[in-house]
């Protein structure tokens, strides 16, 4: 299967899951997975939320941020991968002056 994100429309979201600021994203979604390249702009965050049926995997391409997963804070930087297991409460926050660019893969299980 090939997914060409060059042909997927980019969308801007404000206050994702009651977070702050804005992010831009493209999304592929089917019944088993979501693949989401996204950029959380400076000052932005994805608010605290849960995936009750899936794991949420984030690979950081550039920028700096922090993940909060079940109350534990973890620093994010280029080359890191953050995994939040099914049922865990989590948030992603851009703590830098530059964009936080990441690839998110959500796997249903």
C-alpha cells in the first residue's frame, strides 16, 4: 500500500482536544490505522485525551516538546519516538520557539 501525502489536503486545527494554539496536519485513516504527519506550531499543544481502542505512536522529526502520558512528563526532540498505550491519557506540547514536526501512527487493537 502506498500513501502519497503530496495529494492529501492539509488542514489547520485550532485548540486540538482543548489544547492551545494551532497545528497543521494531513491524515490517512482506515478501519485499522491512522497515519498523521503534523506540525504543532510554537505555543501550541494537543490537549489531554485518551484512545480507548488504539495505541498512539509519535515519531519526532524536528523541534522540541514534551509528552504527558498518564501524568508522567517526557521530553521530545528530533529522533525520539513516544508511545502512549491504549487507554492512557496523553497530551503533546510544543515547548520550543520552532515548530514541533512529528509523524503520528494510531493503531487500532
